[in-house]
C-alpha cells in the first residue's frame, strides 16, 4: 500500500476470495481497536505505546531540515504544482499504522474499526474528541466528502485505490461505512483507514484541483506557522492537538518546530549543513557519505554520522524506459541497453562499494523472486504463458555483470547481437535503423545534476554501440510536469515497495494506469498477463499466498526489461548535529524521525560549543 510522503508515502496488501452465495449473511466481528492485513495486530487494545518510541521523550526545541527546489502549493493531494515538503502531519487519517509490523493499523480519528469476516465492508466509529484546527468536530460528512473529493479530483492513485469501493454511507452521528464490490481485496479496509480526512467546511467552496498557498485547515499535530513561497516553511506543534494523549501518538511528534529551507541543489545544501544552517540530513549520495563530511564539526563530535538498518523491500530504482516511444517497444532493444550499464565500475569508482546491485523489484525481502519458479508460482504463470517472456519459466533473472574490461566488451558484443536482431545496423560508427536509416538517439531526463556522474559513463558505453544518449537536466517543476505528461524518453525513477504489496501495484503496472496522466505507470506498460498477476496479488488470502503471488509478478517484471536496474542499500544514512535523542529500537520499517526529540542538555551544550568556535570580533 502506498503511503503518502506527505509522504505518504508510502507505501501494502492482499485479499480474501469471496465466493458469491457462500454465506447468505456475512459473519460479523466485534468493533476492534486495530486491524491487520493477515492475522491479528501485534498490539492489544490496552497497549501503552509502540515499542519503537520513547514514551517519556521530552517535548520542545526546533529541528531544521533542507529541501531541494521550490514549492507553490499546500495541497499535496492533486497533481498540480510542487507540494511543500513536510505537510503530511497537518492531515490525520482514520487509522495509523505501526512501523514494526508488515501491515497493521490502529485507531486514530476512528476509535474503532468494524470488519466482517469476509471483509466485504468496513465501518469506522469516529472519536468524539476529534477536531480540525478551526475547532470544528470531524464528522462522517467530512469523511464522505474526503472520499468523494479525493476520488474525483485527487491524484490518480486515489482512483485506483478506491476502485473497488461500491458504496460509502453515513450510519449515525459518528459512524461511516464503506461497502466493497464483490471480489477479493483483503487490503481495502486498511486502505480506507489510510484515507486523509479533509474539512468539508474548508474545501467545499474551493477548487480542490488547483494549487493554493492558502493555509489549509487540518487536524494533525502540526500547523503551518509561517512561510515564504519557494524559500522556507515552519511548522509548529499544536499544543491544542486533540490527539496528543492517544496511545498511538505517545512518544511521537516531540519537536516544537520543524523548519524546512529550500536550496538550489544538493551540493549547496551539503555545504549549508556543514555550516550549521540546518540540523539533520538523510544522505542518499554514496560519495558524499564517504568523503563529503570531512569537516571540523564532525571530528570534534559536534556532528554525528549514523546508519539505521531496515527490513523493507528495496523497491526498484533504475533508468526507466518510456514504452510509449517506438524506439523502446522492442524488448530486445531494452535488454541490449542494459548490457551497456557498468554497475560494478560505478560501485567501485563512484559509490565506494556501498551498494548492492538490484535484481528484483522486491529485493531485501522474502517477496523477491529468486532462482527458478516454484510449483506454486508456475500454477499462476502457466495460464499466462503466451503473454510472458519465455525466460520467466526457464531462467533466473540476473542483470549483466562487468567485473573488468573484458566482461564489459563481451557485454557490449551481446548488446550488438540483440540490436542487430531487432533490425539495427552499425554504419559509419553510428547505429541506425536498418529500414529507415534513422540514428539511434534518445534523451535521459534528470532533475538533479548528481546523476550526471552516473549517466555520462553509461552514455560513453552506449557510444561504443553507436548510440547517442543526451543527458538533459531541468528544474524540478519542469521535471514533474514532463513526468506527469509522460514527456520523456528515459528517466531515473523509483518504485517504493512495502512488506505487503497490494492495490498500489495497479497504479505501478496496470494497463489502465498507463494512459492516466500523473500515474506511476510512467513506463506505459500494457500487458494482460501482468494485469492478471497484479489482481492476484491484491486477492491473496493469506501471507503465504501473497509471497508466492508477488514472486510470480516479480519474475514477469524482471524479464520484461522495463528498467535498467540500479542499486540499493538496506540502511538509512543520517548525519545530524548532536542535539537529538532517538529511541534505542529501530523498527522493521527503519528509522522513524517523528520519534526523535531535541535533547535539552545536548542542545545547550551544542549551542555553547558552536558559539565557542566562532571567531572573536575585534
């Protein structure tokens, strides 16, 4: 399930076969404090707090962060404009998930959740104390308004998520019920629990599909305190937040103010961090982690560098093809270009050996398809054989390897064989179409200059095949617009995955999503076999069948050569000025920054030491 970054987001699923007529009346379960995708939630109704928080964490202080680019909207729910970073904590959901389980949710706006055994519906009972920031109560009318508005005017993924909701209705002053269409979709009650609840009073007379810098009315632990468009935003913890005493919030949202300053690019942002302009940085560039933090504050202990492990699927990052372009419609062409990317050279020379090559869309988890298909997987794949590559059934996928120049030459030779088989001819040091004479030329679109050091060696290898790849860097706003309109040949793209994949896979890979502007099927994939495998993942009745079905889907994706896979790392790299405390336990899903706090003693010591490092004025 995708969670909003705003994040969301991120990111979960399975389903239960519902046989029509099996039972005349669905069995009814008692209202519960929480719900799990499979089995029972880890935490009982009287749990004191999540295991990965410090329930006694002090409140207060300020944390400063960096963002890259700009922003022009406070509406993160549609595809217009550049949403401001960090706005997620303004908007609460019906349920909230725990980070040390594959997929369980507990009451937030809803005090209880009622799901029949066949999961044909879900009923939420709202907490009487739940309030928006303007003091108005959160009602079933707000929930229903949110559902209809997000589905009709929100980002495309809401429509895909809510496709199987047949009916939404108000049952009473504090109850709302969603009834699902017949089929198998065990995840839907949890998906509805993740729905952000919007204020009908605030939004009903506004254009939800537009950008806006009007401060929205939310219901979460933070409010917007001040901002300057495109430059910075400050969120302040709401002392009157209605949910501050809930057990699911204990030990979370500890910092009084969260400030995000926007920088032009990552290089400038790193220098600002070293100068003390902001406090914490999640590092995504291996070279910077290895060499970019050699500065006095680190050696003096004022700055810490820590890694935090996670057990989440790595997802897939790679050079993504746009199959809408005729140039990339032949899978032999896509396979050939993968032979020209030398990951091993990049890992040695650019990444300081920090990364593992990605071969699966679900690496770093039990969901990855490895080796040959099992009997159970073959039972799913065989009926779809005519629409799947033959290698799915016979060969374990492995991206090309080039440990030395000899292996790279052999890879390029293999690439040329594939290109020639696809009708391309090497002529006058250029690769041209054997029928039309058109040269093989395309553009890699990026929005971060950091990618140039990775893309340019790739371009040089392609040049040896007679292929011209131009690397074009554009600003973040133009990049997002072109991505939404599928106006590119190739981009660097990431599909994040969860421990419980489900409905979000429709938006990633389904034929319906390929033509939906703003969807995450940016590749333009249309394959009936993959459509069917996605639906089987969503319909998985238990964890065992989910794992089998995801592995089968993984194999079909691997052998479709949709991307040239990049790399992954199973930990987060965080550098921070030594003013924070954080829990001793890192949960299954990795470090949770909303469980950190500003340590008053450390903060005072750091301020004194930083002041002592300043040059004295004459």
